[in-house]
């Protein structure tokens, strides 16, 4: 497939046509989490943004190698281990597992490789040795530092001058530095701190060298796409470029650099001190993961995203609307197989989904793609009304296939409609809701409906009405018909 994908390149400050380095595979690296605590909404926003990129690339190309690292060496992890009075490996393993759980909930696809920094110490030391040998790094008092003055292109990614570089890096004034801008590649560890043997003494790597070593191992010394949050442009990505290019003697590290915008909450920077700091886990205790994901996608990935309760409530209502349409087809024999496996791309779907992919190929314009998707769902609903004959049903099948294929690219409409409308965080978790708390588990609802049915059979309509009113107060909508009683959550 010939790509028409255009991406905004942070290095050139231009929207450029994406052409991979090789026609054999596309290579992409995304900076993953530092696992010392639960992932927060800002972390999740980045993961969902570049999950969309991965899905679009998989649509365009047969072979995509996606690497997303786990930073499990960091002083924040060590500080957390001291606070919890356990080893740093216990902390990193715990929050690595929690991160994987949260990403799975948000339907973020697993990367091809997910390396851990602790497994790549030899590769980091090899890079550090090469930088020293080539005169780009120096050792002092157990520290190894990159000599920024030796790399003339330093600052081109972030477009920062020397004063901004010093201020932005919050550099440490230290006797072992030849220049205030120089950054650490290796630093010594005390006996009680995590450390590894090296030619420079027992110590641990700096943060930046980790990603350079892991990306080179899996993707090569130059690869297609490097992505991460806008806050990583400097110093992390700037330093990655410097050490990678100098170690390998290349004119670039990655062809494209992509960065997602900041996440703010109700117009303010997310901060624990302001009481508006939310982890993914906390939000998933209130909302379905698809509502969270759709809230992210309604803002372009490069723009700041203003998270609010009203925004996610609107996302939930929109998903309600789409699931109401999908619900009509799930139980019909003519369409059942479309829900059993993957919908295959073909020329017919390409025609129907042209505007959807036009938006996606324009630097992942998910807000515009969602508008196109909404039109597809609306048209599906319209053409399905009254369709009876074979030709009419085949036209409906095509519309449904197009909707389901585009939904897969968005990572939405992943559950059956009945599951969507009956979902609650209480039911998804370990606890059971109560009427007093305003939340009922599915089992509680079914028990109440059985009690109501028994009351109706005994012609105790006053009790049946009372149960219905109780359920409505708990956010449960009952739909009676001659054949059955259905229910859903508001």
C-alpha cells in the first residue's frame, strides 16, 4: 500500500509526508513510563495518542516494529523503595504490572518489544565507551558526562540557546563538570543504592542513555519515528539525539520526531497540590475505559487537552449513541459473523472510509476523523431502516463493515452493546454496589428485576412499580416488551 500519511515533525517544524527508511518494515520508538507510581492521565494521553499512530501504521504497512521502553532504573524508584521499605525491583515490578493493566483497560495495543532498562546495562556501557573513545564524553570522580560543546547541533530539536539550555535542564553546578550544560551518562552509586559494575566504578546509568541503547538495539542506529510527550523534547530527546549521533557517527537518530501536547485539568496544570491530579486507576473507578479513550481522541494529539468531567460525560453520551446503532445488528443472523472476528480491509471499505482516513493521514487528526466516523454510523442507521431484500442487506453489510473497521483503528466499540449499557466500575471491580450508594452491580439489578417480575406475576403492581422507581433512581432504565424485559444504565 502506498502511504499518504503526513506527520508533523518536531525537528523540522513542518508537516511532512511519511516515507519509511525501508520498504521491509516501519520502525517506531515511544518513551514509556518510569515505574515508581500509578500512571496518571498525562501518561495515558501519550500512550493513547501513539497507539493511534501504531494502528494507522499497521493499516498502511504490513510490518511495523514498535518499541516502548520501561524505565526501571531511576532515582524516583529508589526514593519510593526507601519510603515503602522494600527493594527498588519490587517497586518497579509492581508499577510495571499496574501500568500494563491500565493500558490494557484503555485498549492500548502491546508494542512489538517492551524492553526494561535493567536488561540493557551492557549496551549502555558500550555506548558510553564509544563516546569516551571518540572524545564526546569524559570521566571524572566516577561520573561520565557528555561534552555538549563537542556537538555543534546540540539544541536543534528544542530550539534552545545556551542560556535556555542551562535554565531548562536545571543543571547541577558540580566540580566534576567541564561545562554547566554537560549531562550525565553514568553516575556512582553508594553501597545501599542500586548499582552495576563498570569501568568507572559501581554506578548506574543516566536516564537519557537508556532510551538510546534500547532503541538502537531493536531498531538500528537510525530509525523512522521517535515519539513522546512534549515535555520530553528537552532535555531527554535533545540528549538522546546528541549521544546517539555521536556514538554511532550518524547524521540523525530518527527521521520523524512526534510529540503530544500537555494535559491540563479544568484549565489548570494537573498538580497534587491543587487537588486535580488523577491517576488512570482513579478515573477508571468512575468511567468506562472507552469513554476515557474517546475523551483523549476528541482533541488533536499535538494540542493541549483540557480534561473535565463534562468532557468525559459528553464522550459517554456519544458512545451511547453509537452503541445503540450497533446493538441493532449484533443479534441478527445476517450480521453475526462480523462481530466474531476481524473485518478485512478491501476496496469497498476504502471508498466508504475515504474521509475517515483522509483525516487520520493528516497528522492523525482524530477530531476530524471522529466527525467522519459519526457520519458513517449515522448512514449505517439510515440505510438499515427497512432493509429486507438480499441486495439491501448487502449494502447494509458494507456500511457495517466500514464502521467496524474504522472503530478498530480508533480502538472503540470493542465490547458488545449489552456489555456497554450494563457496565459500571462497581461491576467491573471487586465490590458490589448498593441502592443506598446509588450504584448497583449487575447481579443486584438482575435480582431486583426478578423480584419485580414475581410481583407482576402475583398482580402486585404497586410493588413492581416501586422496584422500577428504585432502579430508575439508581440509574437503571427498564425497557419492557411483550417478549422480554431489557435494562441498561444511563
